[in-house]
C-alpha cells in the first residue's frame, strides 16, 4: 500500500496510508448495474421483476449499506493532503470511469432495445438506469473544477452522456458564486418540496448556464452559435450518441432516452436539494453575501455512498475549498449533518412531510431558532415561523 510521508511544522516526520485508496474502486460498481440487470433478466427466464433491480439498488440497497457500515469521520493530515492531491492514482480513476460509464449506458440501450419488455418495465429501466448514470455528473463535477484542458474535456464528455452540457459552466460560475442564497436556483429553501424545487432549479440552472456561456463568448468576441460554444459541444455529442442508439435499435428508443436523460438531470436536482436545504449566507451591510463557509452546506460521512460519489457528500469542504480534490476532502465537527447518505436522503425527500419532519428542526437549530437567518420559502413562511421561529433573544425575554 502506498505510504505518504511528510514533516509537520515542528519537524516531526509522519506517515499516512489512505485506507480508502482501493475502496474508491467501489465507485465503479455502478457501471456494472446495467449488465447485471440484463443477466438477471435472462438468467431468470425473462422475469420482468428483474428490471426493477437498478431502482432497488440505488434507493434501497445503498442506503442499507450506509446504515450497516456507518460513517467515516477521519481526515488525512493537513501535511499529507498536498501529496495525495499529486498522486495520479485518484485522477486516473476518474478517467477510467468515463469510458466505463459509456459502456454501461450502451449495454443498457442494448438490453432495452433487444429484450421484449412491457412499456412499464422499460419505463422502470429508464428511470433506474438514469438514476445510476446520473452519477456521471459527480465525475464531471470533479473534473470540471480542475484547470487542465484534458480534465475539462473529459468533464464535457462524461456530462454529455445524459445531455447535461451546461453543467460545468453553470455550476462553477453560477452555483458556487450564489450558493446558499435566495438568488440561487440550485439552493433549496426551507419548506420547499423537492418537486417545487425541481420546477425552479431545472429551468433556472439551464438559463443561467446559457447566460454565462453567452457572456464568455461575447468577451472573447465569438459568436454564440459557434463551435467554440462549450454547451453546444456537449449537446452535439449527446445527439450523436442518441442518433447511433436509435439507428441501432429503432425509434422506440427515443422515449427511453428521454426518460433516461431526464432522470439523470433529476439525480443532480436531488443532490442540489439536500446539499443546501434551508441554509443561507448572511448579507452584509455593503449588500454582499458573506464568504462561503463549511457551515453553508449539509455534510454526511456515510462511507459507502461517499465512496460511490467520490466524496461529494463532504460538501461542506468542497464549497469552502472548491479546488481540493475528492480524496482529501475533510470532515468538520461543527457543520450541519444529514441523517443519511444522499441516496437515503433522496428517498426521504420524495415524501415531503417526512423530509420536513426530519430536516426543518435541523435547519431551525442551525439558525439558532432565528428563521430570519435561514433560506425560507416565502409561501411557507407563516407556517414555518409559527412552528420553528424561536430567536434566542425572544426566548430569553420570555
């Protein structure tokens, strides 16, 4: 096992072994879901219940593993983190994942295009495979934050798998600037259901991505409708792959692709929803928001889903230090915490009364009972203030 060595400020020599180094390979397990689903279907003699395996895996099996294996709160020493960032093993893993996810997608298309399945089974596969392949945005997210041209190119290629060509520019120039503010369509408000959030986030981030790309091209003196438009580059690859799939398996694949890609988009919507729900940065006297800090993102250390999502769930450190690579993202003891890993939270968020019951008290506690400090949905303001608004000053006066 690779041993990292460094000296502390006092001159003490330390050694560190990344116990998760090869466990990161678990992130590649998602590419096996499509071929395993096909194998289960054919091995069972065509039992259509096998087509629900992807949904079962992501929404039941992974949360169960999170519950079973618990959390990993440990951080690499600060002196070691730069050495881990330079270790190409972690970067190569991201690069390997890109073609493997394309193979996974094509195997899913082959299965749907060749098996005789009822429409409802195809719909279940489209949703399940879309949820699985939505994980490509985690890879695109990691690579898209890097400065090298090759990393950013690979990010565009992987984002194109589900047609999310506007992700990197919107995320880096939009979400990271406005995160945890009422102005950010990708930050959920307290009292907002995930379905209401999706109706605001999906079009809002799409528009913001296109606006940023238009301004970027204008600053370079380039036409918006040109080959230098990075969003159009991604969309072109998406359409090319879709055209090949339809040519190979017929036009009946079009509904499958539409549902699959939408579900991939919705996977990001789910992540955005749970990552900043109800949290708000304070606006200062000069009208600017305070700098992003770890407390402005929900965190979770559940090890199984964190390995699958390349530490995306250590979101507090990511937003405070966007250039820090996934393998060295840190846990902090005083940040807001989700009750489960992301997949478990997705299931909770799908039932808004349960989500509100668990999370609204957490938001109120984060704000010290003062909902003026929280990002509250205007339509839910009266209800939430009556139930949760207990500023400490008011409590002391009472």
